[in-house]
C-alpha cells in the first residue's frame, strides 16, 4: 500500500517482493535552460546558424518584425534586425524587443533537436524554479498555450504581438486594461533567459 503526505510517499511492502506499478506524483522535471540577450549578441554566428536551421534563410540580420510575423509594422520603432533587437537599451518596447529576441532564439534552438544524440541543444522549459515570483510563473503559463511547460517560437512571437496589440495577433491575453503589460511580458522572458545556459561550444557544428 502507498500513501502520500506532506513528507512524501510512505510505501508498505513485503520483504523479498518487488514493488511495481507505482506512480509518484511528486516528480520534479529538470531545470530549464536559457541564454541572455548578451550571450546571443556575442555569438551572432550561432544565432545565424540556429535561426537558419529553424527557418531556412533567416540570419542574425533578418528583421525582428519578419521573424515575429508582425502585420502592423508601426508597432516596432524602425526596422531592427534580430541582432539589433538583442542590443537595445532601456525599458518599454526596447526591453520587450531585447528579452523576446533572446527568448525566440532559445525557443528556436529547442524546437530543432539537432544536438548530440539527436537531442535539443537547449532545454527552454520552465518550472517553479524559474522564478520565485508567482506572477511571472502565471504569465509564463499564459504564454505557454499548449501547456507543455516549454516555450515554442510561435508562443513567444504570439505573446509579443498580443501585448503590442498587433493586427491579427493569435492570442488576446495581454496588453489591455487589467492584463499583463509590456514590462510584465519582458520580465517573464527575462526569467526564462536568465536560467542556466549551456556552454557556447554545444552549439558549434
């Protein structure tokens, strides 16, 4: 017999007999990984490699608006490349550009399992360990529309287009009165990006 309490499971068994078919509810997934805007900015060769693997023809010079699929091109000041977005300074839309550019690249890496042994080179997932702020975790859960605790590239781009009220944005969870705003979404991406990151050598082909 097995019971669960505050301290975990208590299993009563018979000496000399194996316990099988046990399903433990307190399994904790591996901690996620991320990479900061500065990491990607300092490794634009890797950015080009990984974006091109995810979407043929994309490089670090591809525009932020193209990669994110913006319909209203006035939402982002100028026409920054993804590399330029990684290096923006300040808050507001600039903060969102910077943090979401890094998050999109990490999500694109995670989406193409071309690392050693056919595994992904970066595990862009989240858990309670990603942030001690419950509001951040709540926002990540909203961004994660397929509920797999991993941010996909289209989930990153959808959240950015949503919070900036872009025409035809796939979701409508952000940016309106009473909903998380630009800084909230940027801070959530920061939490993802600030998770432990693998060494740059793991991306080299």
